[in-house]
């Protein structure tokens, strides 16, 4: 992991420095001393500094991805903490929150401790475990959230599955409120979710069983009522439907502690990507309709959706090279997060600063971690990227062990040049 005993000073010179947490967007230098941001502005060059020339590049806080599956322990053939954090670094991501649906499930101190130890040994970016809400993700018995939070869990989720029992969800919200813990819900009503793609014209045409939008919105509606009852902090993972955007918008207007995230694949693709039965277009929730996608864009533009997260879900070929309905759900996303999100800026959906906020200070605040900003005194987690460089996504070139990208072959713009964690360069694209 990052080395806290650096003695070197680094000057990142002449870049467009964007720090959304402080409304900064200007040509400036960033001085890093001993892994900490020392100063930001027009700075004097001193001979002792190592200089990173950043002219023409954007210099931003290292990205924070609050929804990642690192697969360790238990499914290291798909991904492990070493490969997953290398993929993060290559994507400009310096902090990841990893989901607890590992084997064994991250529902007790020993598994959380194991993940933290492995992250120290083999991780190249910061790894923040998300603990399970219920034991074994079984949806029945709550975990020891207080203990797990003290051990370092930044949120709780049964992701991959919903907490579907209303009574259990109510108790989880009440209990989590005692520690101001964030509950992240994979919002899906199981009795409406038998299909393998979005239910609509495309599913009818392809003859595939569909999952209606209501599968998500019914659960979000229920949960928001339980948030109103309990006051617990609630976050919708990978929100995908228009109805759910409306529900979150209303809840936020009422002042309820409700937030949500959207993935690059949900805001940039629709169920038409399933035509051709490409299993890399199969995920949960499924890619939705054009109307839903437009609602996600509007939600981002209006600040209803405050977070972009990848739901990076590596799967090996054995689980993907099968007929569509039998294929595993999920796609990788860490190495395409930034360029695909920059399409929002080019399409006029949001400003570059707002787009970066959704991948830095906003998720950091929800998780309560002191990252996602270039504030003086904070750890120097920084990404340098060229917003104009055009390239074609090639999953085979990625750091992730799994290659299940739904963006393979897509022409994108915006390329990560260097990623620093606590002032240490953990990724550079030189030589690529
Ligand atoms: Zn999920």
C-alpha cells in the first residue's frame, strides 16, 4: 500500500486544478510534501522538488468509487485486491468501497480484518470495506454494525441482494441510526425480478423474460417510507429507473437522509445493447429504456443523483460465455469510469466540476472518509488526466483479471495519465 514515510516533495505544475469540494477550477500548481497536500496555487519551483508537468492536463482529487466488488476472499479467479486496486489506479480511482458479497461474506470482524490486511499487503489504492447488513446476506439477522463500523466499515449493504423483509429493513435503519451508519440498498423486489433483462419492447422482440422497472421502484418507495419512520441514512445503489429518480427527488425535497448513485453503464446505455445477446450487457439491475436513461441524465443534471459509482463486478469467461439468461450479472467498470462519465460533460448534462464531484467529494462525504478533495493538509490522492485524448476501450488491455466490459470497442475521450495515492505514483500510462 502507500508509503507514509516519503521524504520527497512533488510539484504538479501548470495543470487545470479542479477541486469541486472547494469550488476551485483554475490553472495552478499543487505542492505535495511527505504525501500530504502542502499548497495549491501559483507556486515557486524549488530545486528539491520533483516536478510533474501537468500542462494541458486536469489535476483533480483521486476518484472515490463507493461500489466495487473486489471478489477477495473467495473468488480470486475473477479478481483480487491486488488486481482490483491496480484497475482502480489505472482508472484514476484512489479509494474504493468494496461490497461484502465475498466468500465468506464480510459480515464479521474476522473477514473485515482479513480484507484490511490483504489491502495493506497487496492493495495499491485505499480499500474501505462495506459490511453486510444481515448475516450471510440472508436477509434475516442483523450484523454487529456498531462493532464493524468501529473496525473500519464505511457503510452497510447486502448488495447483490435486497434486504427484502420490511421488518428487517426497519430494524436495520433503526439500528444503523445509532451509529449514523449509511445503509446501501440493492433495491429490487425479488418477486418481480424473475427475468434477465429490462421488461419492454426490446425484451418482447428478443423473446427474453423481462424485469419491470417496478422491481426497483416498489422497493425504493417502501424503503423511503421506512426512512421517514426511522430517520436512518439510506442510499440506493445503482439506481436505474425513472420512477426511482422521482421517488428519491421527493424524499430529498422532504429533507429525508436519502441519496443514490448511478453507474456509467446505466446512464450511457439502454436495453438495446442486449440486441445480439451480448452477455456483457447483462447486469442487475438491467439496462433500462431510453426514458429511464433520460431520467438518469436529468437526475444527474438537477443534483438528485449525487454519485457516480461503477458497480465494478468482475466475472470470468465461464460465467459469461453462456446463453444470455444463464450468464452472471455484472460488468467491470473501474478503468472506464472517468472517460465514460466525461461524456456527460461533452453532452452538456453537467459541468466538469460537477461530474468530478459525483466521483470524489460527494461519495467521500457519504462514506465519511477524508478523501475526494485537494484541500491543504489532506493526503495527496490525485489524478492527472488528459480530457481530450481519444482512445478505444480494449478490455484485453485492462488491469482487471476479468474482461467483462460492456464498453469494449467504444471510442472514448479522456485518459488517465497518472494516479497518486498519498503522494506516491501508483499508476502512470507512460509506455502504453
Ligand atoms: Zn447491486
